[in-house]
C-alpha cells in the first residue's frame, strides 16, 4: 500500500500550526492515504498534544476550523491517546497500522 497522502501537504504550514497549538505529533490516516480518496473525502488527522491542559471543545473546534482552511476540505481530528486507549480494537488496529506522520516535535 502506498502510504503517501493524496493531497498536497504544505509541511511548513503544518509545522507552524503544530507549534501554535502545542501539537507534538501530527499524522494523517484514512482515505487520504488510499486510492479511494476523492473530491468529497475528508482528511483524517491524528494528533498528540504536549499537554491536555486547556484542551476543550473550543480549542478542538479551532483546530478543525484552521485545518479546514489549510486543506480546503472537511477534517476529522482525533487524539492519538484516545485511539490507543480505545476499546474498539478494529478501529484502533486500522488507524495505528495505517497512518503517515507529517510532523514530530
């Protein structure tokens, strides 16, 4: 399986975004890495934060808003910590075995 994103990734903007929001890992997963990615597909993003302090609904919404502008399409954001601790073993295995890291602090 080719693990390259199906959309252009501006790494400088991703790095700037991550530093601004205290993100220590930024990865893509899902259809953006597969051949079934299309014009209506969203971008699935998995992040790790330096600290959970202050991370609530407002900050989560802000992340999604800024990423929508960056990718010019809908975005879903999940915390790596939540995926790793998920009781949904199928989803956990699927995400953690098929992602592409874009940024690590």
